């Protein structure tokens, strides 16, 4: 007897542009990215904080650095990362205790996380800028 084996053609590379994640998956990835960004930028934030509470000369240097538009944009991005990470973290804590695990609730809570984190970011940037 001859066995015919069909060899499944597997992709040689992962086409990230063809993957369509649902909204909860995107929120999960953004949660990880925002956490990594906050962790990697922690030395910069600590240095800025140290300069802001140090001597009057270091505070003047801090004001010069923070008045740069690119630094302001970086700080806005970090503010969004913190707010998104916080809101998504609450969502994941609720999922851990089995609140909102069905599909409709998961999509709704993911949408709420995105809306709330972006709205809080806009509100705080408008107050702080």
C-alpha cells in the first residue's frame, strides 16, 4: 500500500500586516507595549523629576529641557502610556476574577479602555500644556 502524504505549505515568514486581531487583542498588545515603554523610560522620568526638585539651577535646566516641543510630545506619549496601562490593568484584573469574559463584554470593555485612556490623555494634556 502506498501512503500519500500531503505536505502542508507553511508560510516562510509571518505577515504581520495580514493578521486581523480583534479589539481586545489590540488592547492587550497596547497594554504590553505601554508597560515596556514606561519601564524603559523610567530613568528619563526619574532624571526629570530629580532635576525638577533639585537646586534652582537644576530646575532652570529642567524647564529648558521640558519646554522643547519634542520632549513635550514624548511626555504626552508617556502620559498616554501610563493612562492606557492603568485602565487596561483594571480591565485585566476584572477579567481575572471572571467579570466580563464573554465576547460582547470583552469587546465593550476593550473599547471603553481605549476611549477612557484617550479622553483622560486629552483632558490632562489640555490642562498641562
